[in-house]
């Protein structure tokens, strides 16, 4: 059975000015990542504004990325929704397409207790066969707890977990609970700052927004770690830190979209309109981001473009 491994981008979604998905740019983004060595693709992600998409838009996003990938890398779309019924419908659509798996997030808005979160996942797992990657993202939804993950990991079609807590403490306890359960679940980090520590502690890779913006760097960390070039892997890991802080200086996901615009993509407006203050800050963040990106990209023979 498929199990996720390597460097996956949590893909951002380009939109037209009228809010529709920009298909040509999404195809370019897909090609961009594959050409630069990414090991898989994660569309309909949190940073990709999946939460703001209709059911039809989520399916369309899956369709475009899967079609463009043409089987070269596994595609594992998000099935983000606040009700298990919609998650199940999205999972069936992904399975019908031929996707390798899906990424499932706990329900959002309401904050159910752990037993209800567990039942939410069980309901999806009991009505789908496609491999599932559990997604812990406490920044936005009710956190998964260790014992919930332990029990869910025993389901045959739970094949991975993306932990975006940013906590190596939590990551290691999740990993240990899965081991106690005797399950075969690949652990991936969801924060770009800790790909190298994740690999050093037995993790199998990452699903991060920066993998889509700077695939050369993130794949470089992976490649150098596995080649035993730890000094270079550490240098590349540390090169991401100021970039990430800068992109977070404006409302999510706008800073990350600015990064892709500086790489030549037309990302369009965010689904959630910016405040006047955020809109004013965009130009400052863009200028600083360009200054920071140029030396990093120059190492790989790349450059920023006018945006």
C-alpha cells in the first residue's frame, strides 16, 4: 500500500481576479515542482485556501493537478471539510481519479472533544478505501492527541501523518504511540523549519508550503541528509528561517503567494480580502522577500522576477 515519503508541497492555489481557479497557473505550479524534484503533490491544502473553496472547486483543483502530474509523482489532495459526509465525497472523488491517498484534517470551527474528533475520522475511514494521511494542525483546528492517533493508526488505510504542530516533542510522542500500536504509519512534518530534525529522528519527509516555493532548498535538505552531507543539510535548513518569518509577516497565505509571484507565477488575490493595513504592508514584505530570496535562489541558478 502507498505510504507518503519525501518532500511534498502544500500547494498554494492561484486564482483569477473573479475568484475562479487559474487553471493554467496551477498546471505551471505542478510542472514547476515536478521538474525540481519534489516527490509528491498535496493540492487542496490549508495554505492553498481549501477551506474557502466549494466542493466543486476542491474537486476541480484535484482534477487539474492529477491530470498535469500524469502519474509522475503521487498526488494526495486534502479532503478538508467540517462534516464527514463532505470529506467522504471528496475522498471518493480522489479515489475515482486515481490519487495515491488523501490528507484529512480534523473538523473546523466547532471545537469538539477528542472522542468526537476520533469518531469523525473513524466515520471517514469506515466509508472509504483510499489511503489516508492524518493531519494535525493545532494552529487552526482542535489538536489531535497521542492516544487518538494511536487508535486511528491501527486502521489499515491510515498510512501517514502530517504533524504541523511544529513541536518535536509532540512529533516524537505521536511516533512512539504509533510504534506501540504496531502500526505502519509514515510520519511527516508540516513545518519547513524542522525537516532536518524530522529526518534525523526517523521521520519520512515533509508536507510544507515552502516546498512549493523553494523546492530546490527543501529537496536539497532531503538529498544532503540521505547522502550524509550533514553540514550542507544544516546550512540549507537554516537558510529558510528568515524567509519563513518574512512570509508570515503578512496575513496567511499572502506572504507565501508573494514568494511565488517573485518566482514568476500569477497567484491572484487571496480568497479572504485583505484589511487596509495588510494591503499597505504587502509592498514592504515583497521588497524584503525579494532581497532575501535572491541569494538563496542564485545558488541554484535561479532568480526572482518582477511582480
